[in-house]
C-alpha cells in the first residue's frame, strides 16, 4: 500500500456482481474503512453509488462476521462450531482432504465451487483456476446459474462484438427497458434515461413488476413472467404487417430473416394479448412508437433469462433492433455486453493450457445432485467453496444443504465473512476484501477499465485469493512458473497490453484515479454495424442460429412454457438491500423478508398487509411478512433474492422453493422465475 494522507479519500472500485462497477472514494481512519462514497474517476458511475454499498461495506470489512483467521470445524456441519488454527495447519488439512479424495477416485473427485463474488480479474479467476486446472479437478460451467443464458442469447445474434455503451442511450428517442430493474441493479443507467427524457425520448418498461422506473415512464407493459418471447415475436409480426421493417438493413446486416419471421407470424396481437396478459392496445401503441423512432435503444437485465423460454425471450427482444434497422448510429442499438470491448486475455490469465484433456465438466446448477450421487464413475470427494455462497443462491436449497451435510465429503472454504455456506466447511481460509489487494477490473455493463490498489492492510490473517492459491499450489508441490507470478504479473496477463488504450504502458500501471474508456480500434465510439462488426460465422446479425439449432434445437426463438401446478408464480428479483447474497448478514437484511402479493390474491386467501405468511410448494416452506401491493400483477408474487437462512423461521429462504431440474431452452440455465407456489397465513407447519 502506498503512503497516503491518512485523512484523504483513497480511490477504489466496487467489485460486486453488478453491471456498473462503480469507482469509489474510501476514507480510512486508524487503518479501518470509515466511509465509502462514489468517485468521479469513472464518468459513467460519476460519483454515485447505491445505498447498500455505502452503508454495508464498513461492516462487511470490519464487522463481527468478518473472517480473520483460519478455522477448523469442531462441531456438526452447519453448526458454526469452529476453532482457530494456523495457516500451516489449514493448508495441511486441505492437502490431506484433497489427497484422500484423489487417492480414492482420482483428481476429478475434487470440485471447485465458485461463482461471481468479486468481479476483479485477479480475484474472480486467475491463480485459483491455475491451481485446479493443474490438479486435474472437475471443471465447472458457471454461466447457467446466472447470466450465461443472456450471454448465449446475445452471442447467438452478435457473436463477441460489444454492444452499445449505456451512455449512448442519451441520444435515443425511444428506450425499451426490458426485464431490467435499473434503480436496483443498473443504477447509473437511470441518469442516462433522465437525460434522454429531457430531450424528448419516450421510455417503455417491460416487466411483470411495476418497478420504480415504471411509475414515471411513458408506458409499462406488465406482462406475465416467461412470455417475453411471445411479446417480441408479436411485435416483429405486427411491424411486418405495417410494412415497418427495415428491409434494406435486414438484407445487408442479418442472416436467417425468413426462418425467424415464419415463427413470428404465428403471433397475432390478440394471441399476444392473451398469452402475455396485456391489453392489445398497448401492443399497438408500442408498435406506433417503434415505427416513429429514429434511434431506439433496448436495455436488458437478467430477469428474462430465468424461465423455460428465457433464451428465446432475450433473443427475440434483442432482434427487434435489427429488424427495424436500429443499429449503426449512436443511440440506436442493444445496451448489453459493452464490456466485451475490454481486451481481456482470460485464457492466459487463468492458465487454460494447464487443463487436462478429457476432464469432465459439471453444470453449476447440477452440483448438489452430483455431490449426492455416490454412484458416479468418479464421485465427488472434496469441494472448495470460494467467491460463492451456494446455500443462499442455488435452486433447491434443501438439496444443496443435504449435499453439504455429507460427513464423507471434505469441504474447504474461503470467504471474507462467515456465510451460511462457510458453516458447512471443514476448513475455512480468511479471504481479503477488495479494499486489501491489487486488482484490475473490466466491467460487463459498461466499457471502462479500472485498477485499484489496497487502501488498508489485510484484516487479521486474511489473504487475497491469489496468495491463498499460491500457498495451496506450493503445499501441493506445483513448481511450474505460473504459480510464482506476482499480482503485478497477473494484472499484465489479464489484458492485452498492446491495445492502444494503454498507451504503451502495462495494464498494471494504469492510474487508479481514472477509468479508461474502451473504444473501437480506430478510437471512435463503439457502434455496432459501423465501427464494430458482428462477430458471427456469417459476419451478420444471426436471426437464425445454426449453432443453437445444433446444440438445443432452437435455431429461432420459440415459446416453450413450463407446466404450472400451483396458482401463483414466485419471482425473486434483485434486492435494494443486497447485491445477490452479499451483505445478507447486514442489519439492512435483518428480520423476515417480505413477499409482495396483489390485493386480489391476498383477499382470496383472507390475508392482510403485514400478516405472517408461509409460501409453500412440494419442495418446501418458507416464512415471510406479507406486503399487499398492486406493484405486482395477479397470480405473481415477489420476494427479493439473496436472503440468508436467518431471514425465515423455517430456516430456509425462497431458494428452497425454486426447482433445479427445470432448465432454460438454451445453455441449461436455472429457471428461478418458473417457481410455482401457494401461500397461507401464519408461520406454523403445513396443515394435514
């Protein structure tokens, strides 16, 4: 850590799983985080941060839940009974636990269970990947848990080409905000929307819930969850009926138009209205506005992907800009994946050359089932949980807890704080927070690269992920030079230093007090079909995807609804108290979580605002406090995701109700929003 004025604010970056990747200013007093606020280093985040980050970070770093020393379990799994040990003892225990599994069943019996805790390039995936690749441990397909379906949908249309940076939407005259609760999980896009509206732009929110933006937009289409593909295909068909498709753009820039429109023409306005639960006049009004628009921007969150037809919904909605020619100029395009412009060299950083040929790969949504299956050719004998809280985030929570409770399974963990998942570990390693190490950041929701240095010394005996896995590699006797790389080396390996934006300097030396904007190769703004081109096999925007047809039978988007066995659909969106499960232990999340229910559904069950209620299905029961509101539509109930077990008297969260077997149409994603439930008053057990 460099010498700095102890009273000054120090630059940092928020690494949480959020598209915005805010620049931060951190005030340190006596070696402790005293205040966290936004900084102007990143012009997109522009000095503004969310309330949960400002309020929760000091406690996250210094509070009672902080893990400060290595721990060994001395009580039953999940009891929280641990005793402090030394780092050498902890590494020896992990070495023994992993080696017992390897000696019994081979290296693939070891499973790394990590996802998207910190989004720094180093902390998120560098030395850890090298360690497990070198070992020959089971590989993990992490995308299906969240974001992978959206990524596959985007890539099927545009390949690896970056989408429109969110700031360009200030030039739009029509903005579609589709399945994206911007005030909670994409905060800084709100400023862009406000600026665009000052210039006369219309804003349309397409979401089953009346989010905050929907209260002030020009139109809110409150559709039935999972029917986005029907709405998008119906819009395409109606635009064609009005001769409003841009056939010149389609001819020059798209592939598969005929196959796409053959599917779309099946959806008349009346059929769309019936399936989506929308008034037909709203569909016609939106078509009018699309026809009149000169620069339409479409912004997408991850909400659409969480149903059986999630991939189709995203693909069909993203295709509307191509069908109407809304690409090729600033303000016209799809606001997604602009971070793809960062010159990441992830294969080099993560050491892909160390992967053993033929190593099996698990879908992350399947890991509980795989851990429980003792009849696998190579059963799982050891697990390491890090950058992840699977108990709080995976579907079918009871199955995950059952898997982690197996006494014949060795479980190591590393985290910043004691989580519901760490409680099941045999050994816990204390991980440093991002305020305590160097890292470089490429966002996924905007096009800036940032770097951060430590602003405080590591708390207790905590270590960065990179050093944790260096020590593990040394304990396992891995002598390859890849395991001796410093964090400075890793930062330089994370990005292509030859890219012009670095000005000839290595990535590890970019300033910490400003963000570097990624542009097209010639320095011009990122504009698809103008300064950047589709990176698909055809070189065009692929309305029909041969790749998806070959892998999933989904060459064009199709509606494939799940069968509903209970009267209510439970949807679990982002929370304004937590970033996914991070901060779930903070006072902001204390007490019972709410479930939002439409007045019609509450009245039908004799329920009133504030009642204690139990939401149930065949998988389990979870207790909530009832909030009666017209913000949700009849038949749909809402409760924010990321709660911890202490939030419910049942000792379970909404994830206990979510199916793990049901999957999305592409990419094998989890169908969080295809959860069917009912509810009753009280926190008692289910009546006979």
